[in-house]
């Protein structure tokens, strides 16, 4: 019991009275005293699942087709990977029948799950006894109910299966940033779901932890978190650009630097505080890509689509600033 408890709850549980309270809770459950069993578990001081435990609980629950308890997950990187957990989960298939009993407890069928009656000479009153006819078979790997909620359905943080695929090791410059950008977009969507969760790193960190993202990604966490910044006013972005450099952010020139180098726009306007804003680096890359992509709203005299960069050639500072503010507002600025 101690072995599995330390895997499910972390090594910290070793010095706590959890095994004793779990054993007592089991005794209460055998006589159908759920209130007493829960009181024992409440005294066990087992407040969080370890990240490894959360992975294992979810894998076992999926195999057995049962719910999992809404227990918060400890805020640290997991020590196991998914492949190891998938190999470990079948160890618990021998509990399939017991899982089936628990799953059907709300609609109890005494013919399928009889107990020893009061005054019985065998067993203890209230305990399960052998069935009089073959029990309903339970497949070794039943399909979980897709409509049944999992971890987090009433309080605990959910685990997400739709996270982008991330290799266990940093793939290097050629492949790293596309992965980080994909994760940033995914995490930004999941952060809305987790906005009410109290977690180290906020909802973005919680989403990454819950998805069991590879450890190397956390070095780039500032870039992922910055991508999900709440909208800022233009004044706030301009002030941030004048402060110290921040990891995960770039200083962006609303009127592009290239127009200053070409002599089209005076350099003092390009470097002025009015023209500088601090925006997330990943959004800065998206913004630069927008300038280089043909835009159906910008056309030349022959009706051909133009890139914003080509459209702005020969335009004055005011026109360039107007277009630049539109795209920055779409990327970073609130109303």
C-alpha cells in the first residue's frame, strides 16, 4: 500500500498516516458506511495527486471505465512519461470487477452484488458475499463512457489529450519554435477553461502541467505565457517598451524600421516612444508575417492583391502609423 500511495500522492506521503486511514476507510466501505470511510480519508492529509499519480489514475480509470476522484494535482513536472504509464496501467485490470461494483453503486442490484445478511454464520454482516449466479462479465479493457467526466469535473484540473505532440527532447532550432508556437495557441485556448483555477503559473502553467508536456518546454514558458496576455492599452504597451527587456517579449516598431533605413521616414520618428510597443515575441512573429502576406483588402491599380509592406511603400508616417496600429490592436490591444 505504501508503495502505491507514494506513487499516487508523491514521496511526501511517506511520513503521514495515510496508509492507516486508507485501511480504516476500506473497512468502513465493506459495511457500506461511506460517510465514515470519507471521514477517514479526510484525516489522511492526502490533499493532492502527484503528477505521476494523476497520469496513472486517469489511465487506469480509462481501462476500467470508471470515474476518477476530483483531487488537485501537485504543481511540478512529472517523473514518468505516458508510455511508461500505459505499460503500468494493465497491472490494475484485476480490479475490473470491483470497479464495476463501485461504478454501479448508485443503482445497486443486490442480485448481482449480494451482501452477507445480519446473523450470517459466514463472513461479516454487510460484507460482499459470492454471487449465486455468474456475475456479468467485465472486459479486460472496456471502453470508457465518452460522456462521463474525468479529472476536474467537479474541482480538480482536467487533463487534456488534444495538446500538440511534443518530443521528449528539445528538437533544436529548426523544429523547436513551431512546436512552441503551436503550444502557445493551444494553451491560450485552454487557459480560458482554467481561468478560475488557483495554480502556480496560472491557467497557462496548469494547462501545460495537466497535459504532461515534456520538461524541455518549460524553458520556453515565458514565451507561451506572454502569448496569452490579456489585452493592454496602447499606453501600457508603449510604457512597457521603455522599461527593462522582458523574456518572451519583443519591442516592436509600429512604423517599421525598414522605412527609416530606406530614408522614407525620419529615423527620429522611428525610434520615438510613440512608435515603440512591447508585445509577445510569438505574436511579433505573426505580425511580421502579416506584413509579408498578400491582403485581399489591399490592391494595386490593376486590382491585384498586395502585401501590406508593398502597399505602404511611398506612404507617409501618418498612413504607416494608422496601418501599424490596426495590426497591433488586433494582436495585443484592448478597446
